[in-house]
């Protein structure tokens, strides 16, 4: 069964089904559970029933945001891992989310809310991207190690600022801040721009996929096989950072997805980016929709930050895949 | 036919000179060997000749064009480089890894065709790796990795092969069989090989021409049979070397 999933078509079809299932799950579950019949009825008729309102105004937009965020983070994770040629890389490793968090927390402690917070997060994320880019670029030598170290150090710096803001902030906004840091989709209004950038990112990286395959075999090997490494790496850095900035802006720092989803797909179907990229987006999106739904129903009426659930679901699943693939290589 | 030339080429690493005013003319069908001590700059020279590193002075000309002005993809269609180290951040199968050699010949949006995979399969057969074509690259031994790298280069099928220590990690049998295949191929198909070697006897066996790099920018290039004598070799390696005559050829051994 799992060997069939090494083929592009079965894997992508299955992940499409999973995506549809995740949306159905998100729409039907909640303080009131809907049956399939009720949902179809509410979708087909255009009346303003309570079911219709709950689905169209609450659950569907939230599922949409979760899916786009999961897709953005997974794609950014794939790109960061190949850019840094490091399996431990995730979208946040170069400090994009740190910059966004500092700006968002500052906005919150100034008493701002809603789009002010996400707007500040966006500005913070881009400030951090430019900072890392400028510092790592410094002397003109631009290698993965230097970029990684610069990014990690900047991220650590942001971490200190975050802790500082948390420790001096009064009780009241503290809970909101913590939720934002753990990743939270409960108070987000859906926008089309992040979906557009996800599509744009998918198309660009899919076109570059074969070059990414070769880049993951090292800079020298890639250039000697005809890849223009410098512009490719710069483009990857900017694109991965932009994807992350959009994700963080709308949902805070949802952990785990960007690190683990690309590895899950690699364990299932190998490292070819032409399959890895679309498959990661679909799996990441679906997993975040399911996690977010669980986050709102598990101890309802109280809501959990979605980042907690992604890790709870992802860790055992990932360990299962890792174990399975290690057993497979032993039998080889 | 593709040619590779250098004009007054000067290369230095920091303030150490590898070569100065070096003018080479590599002709189709020729097999060149580069000899020199550790850290003298053989790899740096190969990287400069393949355009991966800018020359400090002078020019490298690929088909009369300055290589620093050619796009990477166009260079890779004509010139291939066997690297000293291979790395794989995310392992793939041997076949997938070898078919990457077709990259410079395929348009960006295209996928590898059946013929591309056929070329990769043929190359794996040449290096006797067919049975391992579905093995993951991180499960290979050092010698098997080296053979995969050679197969990738054969799949790329350039006119100019630059080989950085092609015999490293290879056992005695593969050292001879792979070099023999590459050199026969180059002579028959009018390709060019330039390889760095540490084994004088392999150089004597396979190379028509040699380039000695002796440090401080001093180089010596010429026909192999002229340069392969105990005096020049002892000077190059700064170690006494003696020759033993065996049937119709000489074998060099360190004293």
C-alpha cells in the first residue's frame, strides 16, 4: 500500500481526498455537530439559516485560513531545508517568525488588536528578513552555513526580546500574547492575499523543482550540472521568507508543520521536489485544518492553540513513518 | 569539436600562487594528467577551468568564449566535472541521482524522458552498478559513491571531462577498468579528459599529456613520456623517486 504512494498520481489523489475530508470534518464538527445532509442542505440553499451562518461565516473561513497557513508553512519548510541543506531547518529557523512575534507583541502591549497586530507582524517579519539577508550577505560570500548561523543568532536575539516583552507586560494581554506565540487561528479574518502567494509560490517552486533536486546535492555539484546557484539561492531565501511571513502574519507561530511535513512526504515518496512540493502543501494544509478543528472541540467551549494539537498529532505519526522506513531499509 | 584553452592564466589561493601565465591548449582526443603535491592547487585549477571559480588573471576559453561570460547551463552542456566529495542532504535512489546528469540538456519545464533514463541506465552498466540502481545513495560505500558520480558524469556526456582524483575510494580493479573506459571513450569519441592524479603509474599508463604544478606559480606542461623521468618527478614531489623497468614500460616507486 505505502509503496504505491511512491507514484505521483496515487499520492496526490489520496492527499486531495484527505484535503476534502479535512474540510468536511472542520465544517461538521463544533459546538453543534452537523450531519452530511444538513451540510449539503445548507450549502445548496441560499437561506440565512443558523446552519448556513455557522458554516459560511465561522467554520469554512477558519478551515480556509488553516489550510492556507499549513500549505504556506510546509512549502516554506521544504524550501528552507533545501536552501540550508539541513534536515533540521524549518520556516522559523532564520528568525522570520521572531521578528514578526516581537512586532506583534509590541502592538498587543500597546493595546492594539486585529489587523493592527497582523500588520505589525508582517512589518516585523520583513524587517527580520532584510536584517538576516543583509548580515549574511555582508562580505559577498553567501554560503548555507553563514546564512544558517546568522539566522539562528538573529532568531535567538528576537527570542530574548520576546521574553523581555512577556515579562514586563501586564496580566491582561498576556494570554493573547501566549496564544499568538503558540499559533492561533481563532481571531483571524480570511484574506485572499495569502492564498495568492501560496499559489504563486507553488507555481514558481514547481518550475524550479528539478533545480532544487540538484541543489540539495551541494553547491559545486549543482553549478557543475548547470544550475546558477547564486540567484537560485537568493530567490529561495526571499520566497521561503515571504511565505513564512504571510503564514505567521495570519496565524502566529504555528510550530512543527513546517519542519515535519516535508520529512513525512520524503519518508513516504522520496526526495523528488516535483512530488514533494505539491504533496507537502496538501498534507500540511489538511493536517492544520484537522488540528485546528480538534483545537476548538477537544475541551470546548474552551479553545486550545492549534500549535499544541499539531505536535500531538504529528509526533506519533512521524515516529511511525520513521520506524517503518528504517525497518524497510533493514530488509533491503 | 569543443576545445578548452587557457590564456596567461593566473590563479592564487590567498597569497599562494597555483599557476602564473599558464597557457594550455587541450585538443579533442587528448588525455591530460595533473600532478602535484597535496594542497598545491590541483582542485582549485580544475574548479577554475570549469568556471566555478574566477581566474585571478588571464582567461579560460571554452570554444573560444571566455568561460566567465557563459551561462552555467551552456557550460554544463559541454564541460563536466567529477568532484572530490559528493554530498547528499536528502538521499535519493542511485538511478534518480545519476539521471540528474541530464539536467543541462533538458528544458526547465520538461521532465526526464525515457531516453534520459536509458542513458542513465547505460552509464550505471558501464560502472557496474546496475544491480544497485534502486538503492538509496546514503547506503552506498565510498567506492560505490564514486562510481555513481562517474556514472552521473557519463550521463551528462560532456565533451570535456575534468576529473578530480577519479580513482579515489576505488579498488584496484575499478581504478583500472573505469579509467580505461573513460580514456578509450575520450580517444574514440574525440572528447577531452583532464584529471588530477596522485598515482604516477596511473598517469604513465593513461595520460598523453601532463601538467606538473610545483608551487610558487611554477608549472610545466608537455608530453607524458618527456616529463615522466625520475629527475622531474623527484623535483615535483620533493621526494626521491626511482624507476624500475618492467618489460616495455617503466614503473616509478618512491625511494
